[in-house]
C-alpha cells in the first residue's frame, strides 16, 4: 500500500482545517493509504520535502483541529508554473521518496489550476501519480460549485459585525456615515452577503462601477431621507476606468494580483470632503472575517469536513485524477429545506475562471441585493458549532503543524 | 408613588442593555416606581422630553434586549455643563412633567460626573430629585471599581480576534508584520487584554512612550529571532512629545477629546519604510469590539445585569443619591475562584479621574504584560451566554427604542 499527501494553499479560512480533518478521519475509517502526510506551507514546503505525519492523530486532536482557524499546515502563495518541469520533477521526487501516489490539494482558483497542470503533466511523465482538488475560498468565486467552503463562515461573521455595528451606529444622533470594508478583489460575494440582515443602505461591489457623483448623490439622499447611511464596500471596487478606489493599490503579490486595502477609508474621505457629513466611521473586517473560528457557520463546518471525507473516498477509484469535489444545492429539496449534495468535476473546468456576483442579483444605484440573492445566502450561515473554550476564554485550538 | 427614568450615555457596549434590562426587571420584581421611563439619546433626548415607557416589557423582550448590542435607548456625547442652570432646570421640568423623582444614568467617566453635578445641584434647587450612576465603558478606566461592564466582552472579542488572526498570520512564510489596533484613547486596558493568549509579540499602550527607534529595534529583533512580529497598539499611543502616532488626530468630539484612528496603519507604514519587512497587515477592531453581541463574556453579561438590579434595589433608600454602584473582586475568594461583589460609592469619587493601565503590569521594551495582569484579565472573559439566533444566522435583537 502507498501513502497520500494533503496540503493547503492560498488564503486561510475558518474551516479549511475541517477539510484536512475530513481527509485524515476518512483514512482512519478506511485506510486506503498507509500514511497520510501533510505538506507544510502548500507546494512551497512540500517541494522542500517538509512533510508531517498526520495518519494517527487522535480523535480529540481532530476535534480541536476542526475548531482551529487558519491553515494548520501553513500556506503559500507559490504558484507552480505550467511548463516548469524542474518544480514538477522535484515534487515527484518528494512523492517517490515517501512512497506517495496521491496528493490532495485544498485551495482556491490557483490551486485548482495547479491540480489540473500537475495531473496533465503526470499522465505523461509520472504515471500513477494522482492529484485531487478540494475547494476553499472566502471569495466564493469558483465556477460550477454552488459555493466554496470558508465563504459561509466569513459571511456569517461579516453579517454579525454588520448587524452589531449598525446598531452601534444607530445609537447616535450626530450626522456621520459608517463604511464597512470586506475582502473581495474581483468578486463581491462577501460584501454582498452583509446585506442579509437589512442593515445596509448602500453597497458597492467590484461588479458595479463606482461612479463617484452618482454614489455621492445616493449618500446625500439616504442622509436626507433617514439621517443615516450605512455603507458596505468590497476591497476591489473600481471606477469606470478600472482604477481601484482604494489608496494602496500599488503593490502586487506573487500571482500578479494587486494587494488592496483602504477602499472604505477612501470612500469615507470622499464623502466627508464632499461636505455631506462632517465625519464617518470606518470598519475594515480585514483578516478577522476569514479566521473567525468563534463565529463559524455549522453548515460550513459540516460541508468542509464532508468534502474532505468525500475526496478521500472517491480516491479509492484509481482513475480518480485531476478531479475536484464540490458542493451543489439539491434542486427541489423536500419541505423547501436546504440540502447540500456532493459532486465531482475535472479541475480544468474550474481552474482560472472567476465567478463574479451575478448582475441580476444587484439592485441599481448601490441599493443592495435582491431577495433571490438573500435566499441564496441565508441557508449557508445557519447553525453554530458547539466549541470547547480554553482558560483564556477563546475557542481551544491546536498548535499548527507548521510550527511544531 | 412616583416614576423613575433610566438613560444610557457615551459609547455603546455589548452589555449596556443588560444593565437597562436589570433596572426594568428589578422594578417588575418589586415595583418601587409606577413607571420606568427610558430617556432616549441620553441627556440630549431626555432634555427634549423624549421618553419611552419600559415598565411592562415582557420577559421575552427583556431576554432579547440582553443579547442586543449597542445602546437600545440611543446615546449622546452631550455634556451637561456644571453651572449651566438652563439645562438643569429643563431636566427637572421634564422629570416633574412625568412625575419622575429618580434618574438612573448608565455611562462612563463623563456620565458619572453628570450624576455628581446633578445631584449636588438638585440638593439645593430641586429637593427630592435623585441621580444614580451605573458604570459602563469598554475603556475600563473608572477609578475605584475592579472593572467596568462592557470591557470584559470587548476584551473577549479582542482576544478571540487576536488569537484567530495570529494563527492566520502564522500560516505564511513571507516576511511581514501584523499590526492590530484597539480602541483606547488614554488607557490601554483593551490593547493589553489582547496579550492574554500569548499571541502578541509587541504591545504599545498610551501608558508607554512610543519611541520610534527603540520600537523598530524590537521589531527587527523579533523578525531576526522568530521570523515574525505580531503587534498590538492602542489608538491613543503617543511619542515622547505627546503627539499621537495616528495620522487622523485632527478632529475633536463634543468633549474636546481627540478623535483618533489610524495608529496601526501609521505603525505599519513606519516599519515598512524602515526596510525591516516589505509588507504588513493592518487589522483595526474599531467598533466591532464594543458591539460584539456574538462574543459576549458571560461574566460580563451577568454583572452588567446585576448592577442594574442592584442600583434599582439600593434606590429603595430615599437617601441614596449621587451614588454609583460598582463591582469589586472578592478578596481571598474561596477555592481561589473569582467572585464579584457589589458596592456603592459617591459619584464625585470617580468622576473625571482616569484609571490607566498600571505601570507595574507593563513589561519593558514593548514586551507585553505581566502574569499578574493576565490573572486580572482571565476571570473576566469566562463563559458564553446561550443566544437565540434569527433566520439570518445572527443573534436575535430587538428594534432599538430610539428608532420606534
């Protein structure tokens, strides 16, 4: 019998460790592999031969792993380039050295592309090596799936902070605006999800053009009509020329993505300088949204775990290669209840495409989202896992494997 | 029988409505007053005669009130000036018009000063009118009390976000710093509380001078030794000349307090410009910390509620006037367990003094806090209230009284 490898890549989420725990637990329930190795820091550490034996983690530690946010194996922004044979050969060498024939890669768009590239290359150059993708991304921007694990928990925290800070904002009489910023470079799913509770007056997404004059007119209108204006913006909002509204659009990460930040501050400054109100409050969810283990969605935890189980189980078929497991919403669910169903799809079908927030779910003039969009979000944020807390009043977590 | 009035002032907290619920419930258990009126928007709305009858709120609504963040009556930053007879007469007129003889004022430093000023003035000018203070403030800066309701829940969320974002930060290999900012203009209690879980490398408080060169040397040292540097700063940190490190120290609120923001961004920029690391992440807790009804401390909820009960019960004594109820820690508690005891103190003894974070609890060179300080914080953040959630996955809340 051979071994398998599992690694995490891209931005961490609140439930990415659920998926890891799922793969490990599935192998304890049915040992398809002698050992389950964790590759530290995604492809980057794996290429350097940094593996951690996860095979026999006790149940209690798997439970703590499940309530630990961030990527317990560590992550990376390293991209294996198509056609870069050196990296490919190096990976196969590491796999051979540890008798590994199957690699599970938990990640977003870029990772699914890596799964596709590796499996295509291995078919010709390293027969018997398999690569299987399991999605995660708070951006929720993968094609073909209904949603991505990690997004529902981020949306749940975003919603909770939106509702709580709206109540805080409403306690005052003084004229000011509130501007909340969420992650979301190209897709506005997370920002849009903040509208679920009805607390948002104006919403700006990467999918809509930020027209300064039109926007300011809407702010003025809300202030005139209600004396308040609570605004949510996605970090990646742009004007008609495609320029980022945020100030800090200068730097770039390893994938040539612009590193953003400051869209809310820019919008607040714009409003204050226009003279509509003398002051504003900025709340940037920043990293808190994606690492909110104290506000996980139970639906999300469950699905992320089950996707880990499912990927491992599918891999019993030796031809299961270059594939991704994903979640779909059961059509016509009985009693009108939400139900997730799992399916598989070739990685190439979703690699490198970005699913933006649907135009038909966006109300005109920055007025938020449609009821249909709310119906999409609502089932995803249901339920709260029962957490164990440590002596410092925070959910108990494990020490990450990459730091051991 | 006469009526009583209760109002909320200053910055909202996650549990200020627990205290309001306590006053209302106490009067349902023992109706010392015919009616319990809520004054909308603190002194500001009360002076304008905006009262809301809270006497008979059903138990289920009191329960929802308890899990609603922010000030359900609305708040204000309006300060009654000592010697401003016009406002004082106006308030007495409003009280007379509604047959009110007792006013409960839930607030921070400034509100306790208002309680003192009003009770002194009334002793000569409006005999029979009484003013009673109940503390709240996330700043935790009131004298004589062990801690202030609202602070423990803010500390609990700050701690949870610190621990979660530290794990997120640790997942990466790239060299960068993380800078988290908390509220805290003159006192660093909230920032200091982030050190409870051991995740903070460097801490800068308003109580310590921000010495740029010394600080940058410590950042360099942490990066050299561990490859990481997770920093927490309080919004009000200042250099040796007393200048705020934050960029936005220009504007002032109604109390001549500087309106701050941006200390973390300023510190991050300083570090990146010094060349120690090429990038950094900024997380500003902003309003989220004080309105975190999804992460309340059960100890905090209980004490805030019981302070409301206690203030009402003390008011059965007609001589109870110009007084504040507060929480102390029981000395030599049995079994070494934390226990809160309630006491009363004249408002003048704590009005307008600020209790800063003790110098003897601060480690030198921005290295955090002592074990004694952690022993102080730890019992305050224990326990999680059982919350009911609405259909959108957020804790169910009431519609604020000031918006009805």
